[in-house]
């Protein structure tokens, strides 16, 4: 109604036959009876199942789990037999979208290989068959983090503004909108699901009255709705996050100039001090060198001490220079941390064997703390390299940093943003490191 409040209408199309491989969905929709009577500015919401059937994405699979494995790029979370995964289309969803419903026994239905391309094909087919300019959204059913129940979302789109970026505008009270980007295509998909239903046999719905969401062929498609890894704060489930952080922990020797967030390092220290330790002690201390002056002062003093040691060992000046260059990883890092071992609370037995074992317990605890620290830094998307050099000149380190006599530096950790992708790590098979008795 002209001049009235905003309104739209949504209804399901009737008269569509059972879809089979090779069918032209645009022609089926255009020839449905009663006539769909589509007009410019309408949006069609097409259930992915019929797209998959038309594209021959039905496969024989007695074992659905094997089909899920084949469609999975990475596991996001797992609980029992339920898996939330990223699939080949880049979608994070349960079971990779592999569906055993509404398909003959002994077969499963895979998602369209390229849902955006599928939507573009339907849109162009309807333009050719009916002469109308409509938007098309291919939908599928998703669960959602933090919310119970299922809803339909857009996995493919053509001619639809899938995101409505309101940033830079103001609300009704004049307050600036700084973070509001509306997932328009998902809202359309959910509206269509209200009339299509999950078991009503009505796989296509039409939304009319929202012509502003329909756009040209240049729109990016539903792929734009998938949050990139760098912006995804909830990329992994709990146990997967731990395993992924451990896997991500690589020795990084080249860093960018991007500054390191001190808060991220402190969060890593908080993880470090949860390591096990003997006698209920807390044997870890972390000295954080956040100023360039403190780093240069320490590294210069360590370099001088190292050169003196090498010369005493009779090394040539060429050999000394070559060895000293190996320490550049610390000098080139924008942030350094020096983990220290404190043995307060250790027991003294007067027996060299038992006293040596006592110290080893504390050293192991320090190592566990350093490992926690490195893994937590990887979880913060920071690269790191643990370098042992401070252990060879502890007196120098203590003097330069003003540390108590009882603090034993246990190497230094170079921290920063990796300048490039880490090298592939050789595969280490767990079975090669296990003995079972």
C-alpha cells in the first residue's frame, strides 16, 4: 500500500514436481501450476535439497560418516558422533551438510558444489523464461551457536544484497552505527522457511515487497556471509581449540613490524602458570621486555658475553661472527619474554642424588610453563621462538635486568606476528614415540 508502513508478503509455490538429476529448476519453477506470476523485485527462496537433486549430488553411501569425511575440510567441534565441520563450500555446519533424509535408502544428498553458481543459473533461467528480474537465495538448515533450534540460512545467492552495511549511519535517536551489518539473505531464508516448512513438500518460496534487496548480477553471493578465519573469534570447539593451538605452535624466526598486544602476552602468561609444579609451588616468573631499550641493552650484553666465551674457546673471528648472527631471531623480534625458574619451596635432602632429582622436578615444571606459554601465544595468533641463550649467561641477564639472585633465566622467547606462513612440519606419528607395557 503506497504511503503505508513497510510490509512484505511471503508464500510457498505449489505445483512443483519431484526433482530429478538433470532437471532445469528455472523451467520447473516457471511452468509450475498454478502459475508463480513472478514480478520484478521478487526474491525466490529455493531449498538446497532440490538444487542438489537437479545437479546430481545424490550418491550411494551405506556409510554416511564416510560421506561426511569426504566433504569435510576441518573439524570445528566434536561431541560423540556429532561433528561440526567446515565443508568444501566453506560453510561451518553439522555433518558437512550431508543429508540422508528426502533421498532413497542407501543414498545421501550432498550440498551443491557451488551454491552461488546454482543461484545465478536459476536467476538467469527465470529471466529467460519469464522475462523477470528476481533475486534468488539457495537455503539450507543450520543450527546456531548459543541458540537452540534450527533455522534456514542462505548458502547461495544471486541478484540479492546479502549484507546490508549500516555502519556510518545513525539510529532513530541519532546514535552512530559502528558495527551494524545486517545479514539480509539469512533473514529472507528464515522468512521463507516459515511457509515452506521442513516436511511439507514445498521447496520454493517467494518474498514480495522488498525490491530494495534485489540488485544486479555483480553482487558477491552468499559466500560473502562466511566470516573469514582472521575475524572468527569462535573458530574451534574447546578440545579442538587446544589441539589446534598445539599444532599452530611453530618456531617463528621472522616477524613483521606490527606491534604486539601486551594484553595478549599477559593472557599467555596466565595460561603458563597453570602448569603443574612440585610441592604446590609456583616456580615461574616471566620478565617482559616491552621497550626497545630494554631489549637492546639485554641483547648487547648477551652478545658481548657470548663473543668472549667463543674467543676463550679458541674460535676464529669468522666462526664467532657466524655464530653470533644466529641470535638475530631475538634481535629482530618486536617483543621478548624471559621465563625464569624460581626454586623457592624446593626440598633439600643433603643427598646429591635426591637434590639433583628435586631440581629436575622444578626444571620440568618450568618447561611445562614455557610450553603453555608458547601454545597460548599461538592461540593469540602470535608467532614465537624459544631460544636457550639466556641459560648460558644467567649472571649477565640477572645483572642487566635487575633480577634477584634466585631467578634462573630459562632461555628467551621472541614474540611477534609471523612474516610468512610457517614451513611444513615433518609428520610425526605418535606410534613412533610410544612404548606399551
